[in-house]
C-alpha cells in the first residue's frame, strides 16, 4: 500500500519524465510536484505528510541551487557531480591536487647517477690506458745495481727510431732513413719532497761501459774499462745496457725507464694542439729542418721535432740543445696538464692515445708513475723545480768529461732527496 498522496505516485508524474520521454522541454521547465516552490503539489489527494512522519526534510530549492529553501535539491544547475568532490571540473571526473615534486629526492638520484657515470668512465679509461702501455724494458736484467735512495728517478730517453714511419713522413720530419735506433736525448728526472730536478745527459758524454748481461742472449760480458760516448751504450745493447752504464758511472739507481721515438713525439704535440714556446734567437738548421724567428710561437709536431733536434745552429751545440729539450718537454707536460686538455674528452683521449701508443716503458711502470712523471715535469716549467745539464769539466778524446766532484755531490743530494745545490753547464 502506498502512503504517498496520489499526486506523488510514480504513475502520475506528469507526462512521463524520467521514463525516456521525448519531450523537448528543457530541464528548467520540468514541473516536479515534490519541488514546487512554497505550494503543495496539486491534485485531489491530501498534502504531503509533515516532517517527522517518515519523510526526510528536503533542502530548499528557493535560490535555484538548493540553498535557503525547503525544496528538494536534485543537484542540477549547481555544477555538482554525484560521487565526486570536483565542483564543476567535468562530468564524472574526480580531480585531485597534484603533489609537489620532491626536489630532495630528485637531487639525490641525479647526484648518484652522475657519480656512477664518472666512476664507470674513470675505471674504463684506466684499464684502456693501462692496456696501451708498451712495457718492453726489463730492468731486472740490469746487474750490480746501486742501492735505492729517497724519491723516484726516471730515465727519459728520446730515440731516433723511425719505426712505422713512411718515406713521406721521414722527408717531412727531416729524420733521414738510418736503420735501427739511437738515443737522441737522455734525461734523469728526480721527484721527491724537495721538488723535481731534471738533469740532461749529453749524448757525447765520456763513460765507461761496465760488465753487463746481454738483454737478448743472457750472456754476461765482463767490463774491460772501455770508454765511449754515452749513446753508444744504447746502440750496443739497448735500454738495459744504457741503464746499467748510467748507474755504474753515477752511482744513482734508476727506478723507471721511459722512451719515445720521433713519430710518437710529433703525434703527441699535434694531438695536444701544439705547444707555445718562447724561442730566444733566430734558428735555421737544414739538417733538422728548423727555421724559426725569435719570439713566442706555437709549434706543431713537425716544428717541435726540428726544434729539439737542432744543435748545429747553436753556439753550445749539444749542451744548448739539451737545454732546449728540457724547456720544450716541460712546456709540453704543462700543456697536457691544462684543464682545456684534461677536461675535454675530444682532446684528452687523442693525446693519451698518441702518447701511450708511442711510449716504451719498463715492466714495473704504472699509470700513476707516468702521471707523477708528467706532473713533476710540469712543475719544472712552472719554476717549482730545477733543470740543469750534468756538470762538465772539459773534454777527453772528443767526448765531454763529467766533473767528478760535482757529480758525486749531485748524486748524494738526489739520493737523500735534498734540495739540489750543484749547478750544471
């Protein structure tokens, strides 16, 4: 039984709205008897039961939005969507506030990513570079070696090797076509707590060839007291005999050996983009190909090789040449260590590749040893170290004779890693 008045019956609601009526009357024109403003619904039946008789009180519809009246609020014309809290944001769609970005979390993961990439790149570069080192010299073959001192001593050798060079390159670099290889320059670099010391050994230095074990044959050759030029030791039995001869004639133990040939030297200079030098005088030498005007200029690989090989155009011949070699190698090390090279992968990797491909080192040489050598050479060019020639007292048989007293003092200071007070030529 229906307690609602007849006019409120589901079968008597006007013309069928809510039942799929096709009437074109707009929503606002609908007459819903339960929401007639301020008047009871028409019809013969009794009025709606009062509030509290089983029918909930309805909100007013007086203002058209369900506020301030007693009529039923259908939700129409309010922009409200049932089940949502979106208040006019679109039918049936619930919109929530987007949370603020967690910047601390983002920064943390960005930093972790950057550090990971740097670590992987550094480790990869290390193993790549380490694999390219040519560790060919075995210092364990050197016999009767002096005791080790403080600091580290490197023997740096520039050879006239033409290995791998084409005829055109030999012509461009003015190297000639001599077979084999000889030492074109020799330097001792000492590193320690009192700065770096770079000492050139003139290739015409008069030295005694001591007893030695052949690097290839393994046969021992006794010393005969024979004297010859220093570069002859290298020509006779390579790096091992050169090291043995220098240690025997100085009493200084050499910890590492580094050698570079003509082509490798030129390639490193070109890879780094050239090296700026302040040339103190006009130089023209047909044998080396040098043709320079006095003043500051940037030398490419070909020009740099000509500069360090020139001796016939210099008043002091080989002694002046060794000074130029020291200046250039220090400037080259300084250029390699600049941020523009180290932080630029397009320059760093070609430079490392050119250098590592052309260097010959001893079996115990590591990348950190090599880096230490370059930083020490850089410090010499920056005025923090000392560069000098081996002290010379005169000549004998056309060879340069070392000043025995000064050499002894110099070696003592190097062994004890003391500040060098001895002056060279």
